[in-house]
C-alpha cells in the first residue's frame, strides 16, 4: 500500500501545533470572556451540602445563564475551527505557525463535513464535560501516534496537520 504522505509537505511538529492551538483559543476565548463579563453570567452554580460529618460535598450544575454561555461557546469554538479548516485548512493560529490541515489520503483541504467532524471531536468533549481531561487525551494521542501524529480529532476526520508549502 503506498504511503499517503508521499508528495505532501512534512508533518507539523508538536510544538508548532500547540502554539497554533493556543493562538486560536485566545482568539475565541477573549471575546467570549468579554461577553460573559458584560452580561455577568456564571457558567456554573456550585452548591454545598453540609452533612453531619466534617466533609463537604460540592455539586456542580449549569446555571440558566451558564447553559446559554456554554452553548454560545460551543457555537463559537466549533464555528471558528470548522470555518477556517474548510476554507483553506488553516486557522489563524495555524497560518501564524505555518501549518495547515490536510486530508490524509490526498493532502487536499478538508470539505465542510470533515471539518465539522474534526471540530466536534476537538471541542465538544472539552466544552461539555471534560475541560481538563480531553485536551490531555488529545495531546497524548498526538505524541504517541505513529507515523502520522494524529490526534483523536484527526483520526475521526482522517486528517493530518502538515507544514504549509
């Protein structure tokens, strides 16, 4: 079976991918933070249940305005990643770091459905339930995957991240 990467630019190194992701997160997070600040919304309500023993049990639940803010965040992060990936394979962060997303089989720019799949696997678990654990799982998957350095979101979409030509 021929190598799918034959004729494609080299795969992106992890440091550049991480830097690109940080740039992208900041670009989306700052406006979301300002919106949240302007409307004074709290994403979560934390309730304590004090029993007779010394320990406290904390319950985290979404507040009404927090649920709306979470939905806005999902739309913002998914929309940002989906739009730029389907457009030319490069978010602002990837463009700044000289990277792009490419289809594993032929190096082309991912289509709309593939870009949405990639964005959904990248962002939904993080924004809904696994804020700390999912990014760690993605990082580990990129670092241990051989030979294509694919994160779980890349595997789901059958994409790779390469250096821009």
